């Protein structure tokens, strides 16, 4: 797992076409904005697990 530090409004780029922006930080919560092509599925892990019948596709 790659661990990166970012401040509010800073961006992480994944594979040149996915941008993850730190939108807001309040206490121990971070709000992220994700820009990705429509064909890329973006879900929280718990939503992805429900969609996939409990498999952990979000873990490496």
C-alpha cells in the first residue's frame, strides 16, 4: 500500500486519468472528491463488498 500525505485542496493523480482531491478535513474525517472516467467504478469498500457478494475486491 502506498501512503501519501495531502493537505486540503491538494490532488493525487492515478494513471493520468483519475484525480483524487482532498476537499475537506474535519477532525478525523476526510472528504475526498474523485474525478474518473465513467467506465471506472468508484465505490466505498462496504458498498463494493455488497455489490460483489461479500468479496473483498477493494483490498490488496
